[in-house]
């Protein structure tokens, strides 16, 4: 169940690796050289691990004060991640998830934005870690694989529709994982 949770949590990296918009012209990751694709994938993956780690540091400073409410906090944070993913589903299907990446600064900002979900999950690392002591590394590996796989599959409306469906399924998986913490 934990690996499915991590797979679901890092799925936005696959969505973001689908297509970019550069200088008002759409291009797909297929048009980039292999080294550039791997560099982008590495930056996205590092963002996932770093943001989880930062969330766990922040959560570690105050979450112990809320230990009696830990199950409810996990549910609330999983709900917020699921809600974010469901809102993004509409953007994916309409093809409005295209992102402006014109330089390395935009790439870093995108990496941080993609790491918001792991950051939120990292906040309750005090109460739940999918893989104790190695969760950030697992997140980075899964995000890297998502990104590379997404870059290999050619850009199309069918891909966007399929990603919308997967995003709904993964949002439900994150929410179910949170609800299972109540049991």
C-alpha cells in the first residue's frame, strides 16, 4: 500500500513532464535531446525528495504538539493533496496544464511547485512515513521514473485524457490512504 501511495503522490511529475510551452510555442519533451530530458527528470525528482524533507523538518518542529489529533491531521492533509489533484484533473483534460519553462529558474520553480504534495505529506512524517528513513529517496526514484516514462510517450490528447483518469484514481488512492489511518 505504501508504494502505491508514493506512486500516486508523485504522479504530478508525470503530468508536468508531458509538455511545456516555450516562447509561446508548444513543444513536447520528444523534441528535446536525451541529456536534456534526463536533466529535467533529475531536477523534478530532486524537487520531490527535497520538498518532502523540508515538510518533515517543518512538521517535526510542531506536529508533536498535536499527537492526540494525529489521525485527523493525516486525513486532513491527505484530503488537501487529493483535492489539489482533483482540481488539476480539469486542467490536464483541457490541455491547459502546459507550463512556461524558458530558463533554469523556471525549471527550478516548477520543481518546487511539483513538490507541494510531498511537502504536505512530509508535514506529518512525525506520524506516518511510507518508508521510514528512506521516503525522500523512494520519492525521488519514483518521480524520476514517472518523468522519464512520461517523456517517452508522445504528446497527444489521448495521453492527456488518460492522465486525467489516472489523476482521479491517484487522488482517490491518497484519500483512501488517509482514511485508512483512522482505522
